[in-house]
C-alpha cells in the first residue's frame, strides 16, 4: 500500500490510504545515528567481509564501485560500516543519509536506529 508524501511546514508526513490517517516517518538519519556506524577504510571493510569466505581480496578491492558517484572506491578511501555491508564513499553515503533518505540506496535497508538497535 503506497503512502502519499506530503510536506507541511518543513515536516514530511505520509498519508496512508488504508487507514485514512497521516503518519510521520523518519526520513533522515540524525548525527548520532550516523555516528553509531563506524568509519573504516575499504581495505579494512573487505578484510572483515571476506574473513570467512574464500575470496581473493585483491580482485575484490579493485572492483568496488560507489553507487552514488560511480567512481571506484580506493582501498584507502574511508567508508562507513553499515549493517547490510554495502560499500560507498563516506562523504557520498553521509550526504545521502542526512539529506535525502535513511535507507541504503542499494538494498533499501532501513538505517534508522529505532529499527536497528546497535548490537
Ligand atoms: Zn562516491
Ligand atoms: Zn545495502
């Protein structure tokens, strides 16, 4: 059931046709939510991701593209560790999460803390 997005006085609300009510849904991450996801580098993240897999780090590292800017992410570039393990440049992801959407752009994983308490 699709919600209709309505913006009133800088506040975004969603009209739910099923219940005929307005809902407020968090659209962006707050700074503290963002900071709860640790900053790392690509090479460190790939090391962790492939720790229990039989993968070749070298080829994995050279083939990771940022879905925002379509540039390759260099092994020394900073990334943010998000639960769904998708990788983006730190700056690209942060501006997306604080200005546009609170979901991972690749898999729509909801990154708000209320849904995903830190482990
Ligand atoms: Zn990028
Ligand atoms: Zn994702």
